[in-house]
C-alpha cells in the first residue's frame, strides 16, 4: 500500500500559477503510474493528469492541456502538478493517486483504476 500526501494548494487569482506536490511512501512508488484528480463542489471527482512510471508518457484532460504539466521525481518519490493560467473553474480539491498495479498504464489511472488516494489539497481560483 502506498501512502500519499499532497501539498501546495491555496488561493490564487485567475491567471496565476500554483504547483502541487505529492509525496509517496510505502511500496515501490517508482514502478507505478500515477496521476491527479479533482473534485469541485457538487460535482463528481474527475481525472486531470496521469504519468507513467518512467515519466515518459503523460495524459491530460482536455480542459487543462497547455496549462498544466505533470511530472515526477522517482528518486524523491514525488509527483508534481504545475498549474499555470488558472481559471475559476479549476477550483476544486485536488487528489494524488497511484495506479492499482505495476502494469496499470496512465490510461488506466485516467479511468480511476487506482490503488491509493491522497487526502486532497484545496485549490481556489478567484476571478
């Protein structure tokens, strides 16, 4: 089981930037695909971005393409989400997630085939 702890959320004006970080501990994080999800008030949790174990393959939901970048540092057991040009509709609780198995691809993470979730970090974008 992987334990995940997110950090870096906060309040930012529209057009601003934030960088979220997720620290992992437990099983061998570096061999698993991972990603980020978010949940806005009154809405279901949705996929944001995913990254392969090597970092060589990434996926994004259409609404964040060109604005968000997912990355990972396997030496430090971290996965980051750089968010630029933030919009009010990006306001949500952001969750880090790790794939259910070592063979789970980023596309699988995107379909919520997830073995571990973080506790979430709040991102609020004001207009």
